[in-house]
C-alpha cells in the first residue's frame, strides 16, 4: 500500500533499526539492492551497489546469485534491470518514482522522427527512456558513453533523444556527425535549473573554485565548467582534483555523498533547488516494505523486453 512520504527526518536510531530489518530481509529473500547516487545517504548506505545509470546497468546485467533485485532509483532504471536480468524479480519501492524526461520521448515521437528524417538513420536513445521507447531504438546510451556510442555507429547522422543537452554535448565532440534531437527540447527538469548567475554568485565567494557539470545541464553551464561528465565522472573528478572548493551542477544526492566521502574538500551544490523529487520518493522505509511484501514488481511484456534488450546490449557491444 502506497502512503505519502513523511515530512520529517528519521532519527539515526530509527535509521539503524530499519537498516537492520533490511539486512535480515535481504538474506531471507536472497535479494540485492541497487541504488543511484541521487538517493538519500541512508538509502545509499544500505545498498549492495551504488552507481550511475551505466554502472548500475552493468551490475544488473551480471547479477547471478540473487533471486530479487530491489532498485532504489526511478522507474526506467528498474525497467532496465528487469530487461537485463529477465529471470530475476525486480522491485521498485515506490512505483510513482518516475522520470519526466523519460516520458518526453515516446515511441510515436521516434516513429514521426524516422518518417521525417529517414528510416535508415540510427536512433540513439538515452537509458533515461521507457522500455517501450528503447524497444523502437537501434541502440541506447548513457551520459558516460554517449559520444563513443555515436562515434562507433559510423553514421553521419543520428536521431538522438530525449535529452537535448546531452545531444549537444555529443555534437560538440563529434562535429562531423549531425545529431538530430528528438523531441526538439527534451530535458531533465532538475539539470535545467542551473544558471550562470547562480554559479557566478558562488564564484564571488570562492573565485578559485572549480566547476563541474553533468551534460544534462544547459550548454552555457557546460561551457563555463572545468569538467563535464557523467555522475561517476563527476565523482572521480571530485576525488582527483587539487581544487579545495568544487561547485557541482548536478543533483543534490551526489553532492551530499562527495562532502561526506571527501571531507577535506568543499563541494557546493550549484543551485539549492537541484533536487530530484522522484528519486527522493524512495525512502529507507518503503525500501524495507518493498522487500517485506515483495512490492512493487516490474512487469514488461516479453516482446517489448526482447526488443529493448537488443538496444541495450548493442550499447555494450559498441563500447
């Protein structure tokens, strides 16, 4: 049964109690928990594997010993886990944890783009899409591997969706390839919030700070950044840079993690409102309930699942 998220934070004692319940349930159900970096820290802490979309896709593909995968992320991520591990039961703690960007690129939009630009042009879709959209694409990509996927296709023109900014990031690296966005202005509502003005305000206080940004950010943010990369790439840069202050243009969950893991550096969220409310719908409490009641299971029609799997596996082949 779905309930509204609580407005107050759990005490550390309550977090420890629920975490112990989850550990016992994991053994009982022979389950593995995968969590994205955008989750709250207590959810990340109880996970078996933490990562970005690419890393978690690779983990899901290679799961062998577990019977059940609980995915602490948004819906398309749990779908990807099910597609890559079809024999496993895949659960998402809150089925309302969706992704507005994933819903911006529908199979009908892909079909219309093909009719307009040519059926022979390969369709590359971000993993931030529904299973149905992956099923009508030639190949998927992540923010980690989008340029190499497009490059290795060897095509002079690609249809790319749904994130326009990631497409611009690819276009900048591959100027000889025409990257056609589908839809015209697909975007992540969180990463679109960052502004040059907000970052410049931080720079007034920390003029020597480095700026790092996710490629879902607007192009003007990418151009002012010292480094642009995937969630894992940003984390790696944060660990390795000599800079003591780093302004981070991505979701708050990663910034919280960086500040905890690397206390000798100061990681500043580029804008306070950069919080993915859908990711935050996953809580340590509904994660426990998902295991306890084995809810809510990801079900994908086999025909969709098989076609989507081909697009995802082609991504791994090209990289």
